[in-house]
């Protein structure tokens, strides 16, 4: 049986992307935000994380007709 080494395990590293990095990645993938999405992103900068999530969920639901 192979030995398991604790030093070989790596923990997951999380990264938070800013607006510019996110825009660069989506541009490479060929995606572009709509004018409404751009406005929502600008408004979200001043919101708390909870309000930002709520706005994102509301936008998703309205886009899906829910």
C-alpha cells in the first residue's frame, strides 16, 4: 500500500477577480456584457456583498422570466 504524505497535499487557493480582470477573461472567451449589465456592475461597486448578490440573483431571474 502506498504511503500518504501530508506534505504532498495542497490546500485550494481562492482568488477574487476584479472588474478589469473579469472583463479581460470574458473578452477572451468572446463574451460581452450588455449595456444594462455594465450599468448594474457600476451600481454594484458601492453595494454591500449581500445587496450585490441579491441584485445579481434578481437580474438572473428577470432574464429567465421568473
